[in-house]
C-alpha cells in the first residue's frame, strides 16, 4: 500500500474518496491549499498545507517552521510556550506563580527556539483546535508514519488530537510504533442525550425561552452577519482567551457557510446576531471549532450556556457524541461531561539527539502535569 503526497501544485489530481469524509476533505482542502491559508486563518505563518492519501483515506498535514505569531495549531512552540506557559499562568491570578514560570520558561523558550522545536510535520491537521479522526485503520497509520519519516527526514512527526476515548487504536498503534504521547490538553466528551436530562441543561432551556433568542441556521446568514460572527468569535476566543487560537477570517466563515464546511447556528434577538456556533462531524463525533458571543452583554443572557444547549440538541438529532474541546471544565462536568486527556503523539527517533531533547523535556513535564490537569478539571 503506497501512500501518495499532494501539495498545492498537484492537489487537483487527487481523486478524493466517494465518502462523507472524502467529500469534506475535498471541499475544505482544495481552497486552503490552492490559495494562501492565511486568507482563511490569519495567523498561519511559515506553513505548507498538504494531504496524504492511503487507501480510501485522506489525511491533511502541515509542514511548519517557527514564527512568533503562529497559531498553536501549527506550532508546538506557540502551544507549549507562548500560549501554554506564558499566557495560561496569568489565569491563575497568582503573581508569585507567574514570576516563577517566567523565570523558568524564559531560558527554556530560548532553548526551544534554537533547538528547532517548530521544525515539525503535524498529521491530521485541519488547522483547527480539535481534529477528529476518520475511521482510519491501524495499518494505514503505520504506512503514513513510515512515509512521512522518509519524506521529511529533518522534522519531528506529530499526530494531533489523539486520545483514548474515541481513538484507542490510534493511541495504541502509534505508541507501539515508537511515538511518545505528550500532553496536549484536557478535553471533554458529552453524551448529549444524558446531558439534556441534567438539571443544568433544563435550566438552560428555560433561559433560552426567557431571553427570547431565536436559533437561526447559518446557511441563512448574510455576509454582514458573517462579519458579525467573526467578531463574536474574536471577542471570546481571541480577546478573552488567546490570540494564539486560530484567527478565522470572513473568507473562512463564507467558505464554511457556502461549502457546508461547518454546520453553523446563530442566536438572534430581534435582528441582532449575538452568538455563533459552528461544528463539523466525523466518525460519529461532532465538535465546535467556531464558538463565540457578545461578551459585553450581561452574564444573565447566558449565551455560552445557550450555545452549548444548541450543540447538545443537534447532537441528539444526529445521534452523535459531542467533543466539547477544552476549558470551562466545571461547566461541562455538571452537564455530564467526561474529562479525557488529549495527546500529541510525537516521533523523533530519526532525528539527531539535540533535536530529540526538547520533546523529551516536554514528555517529562507532561507526565508530571497530567494528574494535576485531571484533578483540576481543566
């Protein structure tokens, strides 16, 4: 079984599989690969988006080099240092801890940059916070891995978004192949049927009716409303959380609407769009990379709660498990969420020792941090 590599120059020769996943890959990858990915996600720098086909499976890959403003979805440095260390510590509201982390991480960050941590190939990377896997076979993973090592002998190979809840065979296969499983984040899975029976979700439904919000289909949103949707996402994911999150553009949301890249829903009060959510589906799971609302409105509007409610309701209709991404763990836990450790599976055995060392350090910190992350319900 010979895997094939497709780049911007030959992507139009790829015969996409006649499956839901294959059709999704075609609609998503061709625009982003034939044009500059920055047209759709502003903070994707020094990155080539490619695709690997093996059998009837198409897997996107990104080939990146360091850029200080890269989104964490293409940059281990942004993930573990810029976002994961320097920004996340501020949320602890502990000045002493912040000073300590800066003292430790400043020399570490210099070392990571000079040790070329970001010289990496990310596998199964749609440039989104969560990358759901298709129904990929274990033998396909081995074939893809062997090919990537030959194609990119000077780069670490990293499979994103690996966990033992939905992808246990992927975790096991990569571990057996010699990959190190290092902490990415804690994520939450939610059974929407069970979640909607919780007291909290029943209260959320009451808030939806009380506040008079209309749930609207994203296909009916105008271009001006899509521009408003971009701002709503930015208010939450960029301004409140981090500018290292993917910075979606109007062109991305237009592609999502017109090509059904995301199933989009909005919450409108009268003619005003105040919240937006967009999800995609793969292999029995749905996840929402697009999520935002007007953070200037009073908390009792309950917009985050209402977007989550809409997500769960659609999950029930479609018979899907909800991958609720990371963050706000206590909120998700009381609605029946299950916390799961998500990993980056990293292969560096083909690299010189000096290039392996940063990942070995990350692995040691990861092993120590995982019990704490689980305990704290991040």
